[in-house]
């Protein structure tokens, strides 16, 4: 049925077979058996063979539950687990725990870890647009996130800054991204010339899920002397991978009042300079 232990399906199949052997429920008709065998043969002949031959987990479990228990067990929650298909109904303790975890996830829990893992050893091209004082400008470049250890990534970027009436300038920057699994927190630090962590830049605070956005949003704040940096992030996922992300800074100070928007697109390792 699946390449992996999907316990609800396994238990329901076992109950169905035991019910057939005991005579509690009738054997399916010959026509139904033949149709089922034909379907399974077609699945086995597929090339490449599908990872999930019966992709509708909920539908398959619900159909088996109807046959075994004579009732519709379709769950009414946002999630579906084995406890939804118990003979005496779901275990309320498990259901409450799952609902709480789902609520926490919708409020941004677990996203920091997902982002950290998606950035691990990744490489990106980026375009940055600067608008305001002291000057408008653009930056085009590439960056990468290198693993320092199991909880830290070194961010390195290089690019060309283009300002009005000036020749393009080569720029580079480094930061350290630290992930705290216990706190489920992602924090950005400055680094020295040896790429060692120094002062705090800001903590990335993930926000509750917003269905109007294309991904997960986050915020951060940093005061640098008299300049205030207000950061906002957007992380767009495709499965467990990041398909794109962007960082926006609103910077205000005695001599600064500008917006910086950087959009990152993934690139192949062989393309990185």
C-alpha cells in the first residue's frame, strides 16, 4: 500500500482480513476482487513506480473503516491520524495534542527550523533595490549559506552596487545565522574578519500564518548607533525546499531614510562564482 509504516492503514487492513476470515463481514464479490487485482497490477507496471501508490490516505482509510466498522470515520479536524480510526472513536488526549501542535504551527512554530534546514549549503542569486536617502541604487549578486556546525550557517554575499552617476562598486557582506532548536529561534549575528560571531544583528521573529501571503513572514529589529533597522522577511516554500525568499529593510536615522528590498532566487552549485 505504501513505502513506509502508515499505521492506520496497516491496522485497518488487518482488521478487515480478520473480519473476512471470521465471517463477520462477507467476502467481496468476484467482480470487485478482479477490479482490485487489475488496479494493483496496473500500479506495479508503472515506470517509474510511484512512491505512494494509493495517494489518498484519508479516503483509503475511510473506505476500510466503513467496511470494518460500518460507519463513516472521516475526520473533522484539519489533520488525520491513526487515532481517528479507532473502533471506539478518537483518543481525545491525542486529538487535543495534535490540535494544539497545529495551532502552534499556524502561529509560526517549527518554521525557523524548516528555514534553517532549507538554507543549509544553499546558493542564491539576488537583486537588491535601494530607494531613498542617501541615494537610490541597485545591487546584483550571488550568495551562499555555508555550514559552520550543526546550528550555524555563514552567509556570504558578493555583488555590484550601482548608484546614479557612479561606476559600479564591488561589495561583499557576511552574517552568521544561528538556530536554537530548544527555542525554535533563528538569529542573525555580525561576524569579524575571521568569520567569527560578534554582535547581535537581530532575531528573526516568525509571524502567524497569513493565507494572503505567498509564504511565511517574519520580522526583526536592530538599532545601530542612531540608525534603526526594521527587517521583514518572506519565505516561500515548495515542499521542504525554499523556492524564493526576500528580505526588506526600512532604515531611518539622522542621515538615512531608505528602503532596501532583496529578492533571492536559487541557483545551481555549478553556477556559483
